[in-house]
C-alpha cells in the first residue's frame, strides 16, 4: 500500500511538472501590439488566399527584438498578424509591408515557379513596396486596411 501511494505521488508530481512546462512554453515575453485589418485587390476580394508580411526596417527601439510578423488571409482579405508564428501582434518598430497572392502558392510544388502574381510586383518585394507601418510601444490595437492594385 505504501509503495502504491509513493508511485501515485511521483506520477502526480511528474504530471504537474509536465503541465507547467507546457503552459510555460506557450507564453511569450514579447511586448506586442495587436495588428489586424483587411486588404483588398482592385477594390474587391482576392482570387485565392495570400499572405501579408510586416518586415522590420531600421533599428528597433532599444531593448526590443527585431522580429517580422505575418498573417494568412482568405479571399475576403481579413487577417490578424502573428510575430514569430506564435505571438499575436507586432513588436514596436518600423515595418515595410509585403503582400503575396499567386496563381500557385510557392512551396506547393518545389519544381515549379509560383506562377503569376495577382498583386502588382511592386508590393511583393521589400525593396519596392511603398507601404509602411509604425508600431509604437503601448499603443492600442492597430487596424491596417489597404487596397492593392493587381499585377495585370
């Protein structure tokens, strides 16, 4: 009986430790600002899903890590940005905005190119996009909406 009690106690302690590890790993010490919105193509819906990426430019504020954020959007263009793929929002800083939506998404078939871009190529590259966003520490949620021209 004493041995069974000891085994159950050890099991419960291990289970509790595992729960703490799992819960502890899901949090983040990144201070982010929620960024969401809607992007459209020529004033309407997108022909298929795409991505919007916020690429940091310049030096981030002191003590703030340099991290990009991104989001997938469906044909309705609605998105919510995640940083490092797991934390909602963006860390404070300056960002260039890149949007991608292709006939065939990159990575589906590595032997083929992604195909025609539905959005003007100006907005697919950080070197040519003119879309920017400034995220300030402690600011409230930011809504970024924009109509992108197609890559006719």
